[in-house]
C-alpha cells in the first residue's frame, strides 16, 4: 500500500453493533443540492433477498458520501415479499433506480447490467444482504481520486451472522490471489477498467465470479489496494454450497484460474503503490455538500490513541453530542489508533487520514471536509500539522471560528511544544483554551494575548468515576488479595513523560523495606520493555503486575479496587488520571509539576517536587508511599477529601458548560480581519509545501508501525488449511446427513475459535 500503514488495533470487537444497529451514533448526511450529479454508482443485485435488504438499504442511505446513485438489479425475483420490498424503493429516493430482469440470470449478469447503466466513473459493488460502514464510500472515493493508478479499492471486512470474525486479508496481498479468493466483492472499482476487461464472466453463475474478475484485471496489468480499516460487513450464512456450487470444488476453480491466466502464475503479477503526489489543482472541492440542522464542531487531533489528552477529546465528543452537536474528527499522525472504537461509538464522522491518504493530500481533504460539513467551530488540539495548516484554513474559511486547546508545555520539544505553536498562530486563532492557570501564565509571559486565552480545566465525570465497594471486592478476588492489602495503581502511557523507571525504582525501595502491598501497572508504550526488564532483573514480579493497555472501563475498575494512585510524571498540565483517581476516592501521590497543584491541594493528595535526580526522587516518593501504606486512616481521609473536591469544583458538566460559554465568547470577539497576504488559492500552495515537509518526516513512523503488524495466529492458519482440505468432504457428508461429520466440524471450530477471529 505504499505509504499507508497496515496496522489497526482492535479490542473486544462487538459483532452485534453493526452499522445499522440502534446504538450507532447518527449524523445528518443529506445532500444540500438534491440535483447534484452522482460521483459514484452503487450496484446491488437482488434476488428474493427478503427483509434483510432493509438493513443493506439503511447502510447505503446513511453514507457520509451522499453524491451517489444506487442501481438495484431485480434479477427475476418471484417471492411476493421481496417484490413488495423492491416496489417500496422505486419511488423512495430520486438517486435509486430499480432495473428488472425477466428471469434470474445470476450475479455476474446482474452486476454487468449495473455497470452498463452506471452514470458515474466509479462503481461500488454491494450485495443485497451486506453492509457498509458509514464512511466507507467517502474514504474509498478519496483514495481513488488521489491514486489514479489504482484500479479498485476495499477495506478490511467484518464477518457476521452465522460466523463472526475480523478479516484483514485483501488486495495488498497481491500474489495471494493466485491461491484463493481473499475477499468478498464489496469494493469500489473504476468503470473504465471494468469496461476494458469486459466485466464479470457471466458463465460463472455458481460462484467465484469476483475472483475471476480480480485475476482478469491483473492479467490486463491492473491492480488495487486495501484501506487498513474495517469498512464493510459480510453476512455469513450457515452454508454457501446450497446456492454456490463452486464452493464445493475449490480445487477445480483454482485449476480453472491457473488455466485462464497462466501469465500471472508463471511470469508477472502487477503491483500497486500509493501515489504520494497529486497536484492540488487536480482535485476541486464543492462536492458532497451536506445540509446542516445542528451545530457542528470539527476536531483536528493527532490520533485516536490512549492518554489523558485523548480522553479529554473523548469526553468532549461525548458531552457535546449529548447536547445536540454533530462532531467531525480528523487525525493527522500515524498510529495504530487503539481508541478508534471508542470514538466511533460517539460519532460516525471519523477520518484517520493516514489510513486512506498520503500526507500530501491531507490539506486538500481537510478543505473538502470543511466545505462538505461547514462546521461552526474548528478545534485544533495537539496536532502539529493542524497548527501548520491554520493560515491556509483560516484564509479559505474566514467565517469559521478557530479555537485550540493546549494541555501542557514541553520545553524540550519545539521550544515549548503545542502552547508555543499556539502563540505562533495567535493571528489565525479566535481563542485559545488551556488546561491550567499555570499554563496561561506561561503563555502570557511569552507574549500571549490575555483577552484571547482562557482556562478550561478538563474535569471528570464524577457519576461514572466513583467508589464502588462491589467492584473493589470483585477485582481484588481476581488478583487473589484481601481487602486489607494496600494496592498501588500506576496507570499511564509507558513513556519518558510518565517515568515508568522512576515508578519501578520507587517500588523497589518499598520492597526493600519489607512492606506488604501490591503494585499494578496499567498501560503500554515505548518504555514497556525497559520496565519489564527492570522488574525481572530485580525479581519484583511477586509485588508488581504489569497488565498492558486497558480500556477505560477496566482502568476505572482498577481505581475502584486500589488504595493509592501513584504517578511520578516528569511534566504535566494536569493529569486526567489524577482527576479520575480523586473521583474514585483513592489517595493520590504525584509530581508537583505544571498545574497539578491547582487540583491536588493540601489534604486531598500529596505532590512531590521533583529534583531531577532519579534516585533522589525515588527516595522522596518512597517515603510518602511508606507512610500511606502504613496508615489506613490517612489514606481514607485523603481519598474522601479528594472526591469531595472534584465533585464540588471539577465535574465534567462544568467543563462542557465552560466550553460552550467560551464558544459564545469566541464568536463575540472574532477577529474582523485575517492575514491579508494569505488569499485562499495562494494559501493552498502554502498548505502543499507544509504537507511535503511533513511527508518526509512521517515515512519512518509508517515503517515502524508496519513492522508491528503481527501475522495470523497458528490457529487461524490451521483453520484455513483445514477448511480448504476438508470442506468438500464436509459438504458431501452434510448432504447425506452424516451427523458425525457435522459434529466434527463443530469440535474443530470450537478448538480454533480464537484463531478464526483475526485481530492483529
């Protein structure tokens, strides 16, 4: 896939939460211009599909890319209910056309009908019982227009129904298609390529017609790509061989493909590489312009990762959507995005740019996204690329309010980190929001305008984060510890800022004092290896449990089960985890850095002033922790006072109220003029130069991330090998009702269950 990364983090995937599930968040995706010409065509064959088609239709009609036409080919349906369903769609939407075949002619013939009737240059194939993720068509379309050498594109697939799994195989595996068909048909294909190769082979009515199409395209020298994101849902049924006879004879069809396309097997298989450069003028905006009925916020953030700043973003999205806002999110850094599921639970309009665009096309897409959604507010937070684009975005969208949010300064990076970037772009920002008064004073000392800088503490949901006796007992039982044993929790990203080695050295000193306690580490990061090595070398495993990265719910339960929260940060704004720990009513021991003393005051926790010497800091922290481990009453008093303070002064509702009031304030003080030398068209050239500069910086990040991709487990590889070998025999036995054959399949599936779900 050229520059694009191929790794996406998945945890606890919910197969019941399909794109049309009632719990999915909504967004008003409706075209402002109902007469706009279609830019892509969705082609769906329909043969006695039944009511499940309503789900497919819902996933189409709620697409974020609305400038489409949908051709439904009625391939000779004869069931009354199915005919009734089709009739209901004939006049439902002007973008929908139902084309009738007099008799059932098969999927290849039906799809070819759709290809001939299509009015757009791109065709999205979707079967009548499958589903699209809300942003699928939009991401595929943008990938295609920014990669003119790509013949077709799809994403990763969710299998659901009779069998649940995550499928990460696809066009990026190239020659793998010589052995088997690696994908379902749901994809976006250039119409001119389909016309060039002659479309689907209409003689292949019993299956594998899509496999034949991909190899036929390859034979002509065309190939495609996979966007590393789950973008379509493939409905699995109990058995496919009843209708698709080809599935009974996979070896026969493998031989057929080899016979049809010998050049691919013995000479050359085409490859696709992403296009890093597409001139800005090649892609014009002004399409897929959506209606707006609610206030909208667009967030430009670095990633969908795990951390305090990211949790603030998550809380902000959750609270604003509950108050009627629609939120669009664009990320600008390479990441495995472990919290993508958390964010898409709150808004469907989420774009991890590195998954479907080269960085040179970020400015173009962001301009398009603003034109399409026309947000009231654009919020930049912790995105270096977002700050660099501010002059361009501000000049192109002078009526939009631009705000940024900064969490902390970083003197060792970019002369101060994001707050310094904010100062450099004061002229393009209407308002700057900060996490602490400490940071406000820091910025004002460096030339910040006090009238345009406001403090908005990040706060915490005290109804969610609160003490829970039942959870405390349950979690402690899982660790096999009594209610009396003190638990010290260290929950953080394992990186230099959070100083995991200082944590470990402090715990070592406690062990040397022969104190009774358990230390739990919840988190992951670049320093995980160093931490593990230190713990192993010093034989601390009996006292320390390292759990790795956990979800919000799991971290909350750990806090409710703990007695002390310990976070020896090197620098902070105000750590969100300390807000959460205080809300859970446990004693906090942290670093007196940044604005932490604005939250942790006398009697609500203990802050230690770092000396900068690792050994000395470990000694100071160990002294405080020794006292708290030994004094149950002091721990309880600190925890009780801490919770009282955050409930009274730092509740999450207060934060959202402040944000909304500052939005009103930003509108009232909005700058009447913008930088004169930046005209919109000229600024796009600036944006292109910014993208080119950042492109050279990100290649290493992409390579490192791709190296993290893990191959399928041995169970998964064994499962597919057994399936290929035994499936014909299984179908033979099933037709003859050999119960033991069916039972054998159930046993094998049970043994290999974890491997069937491919979660890299």
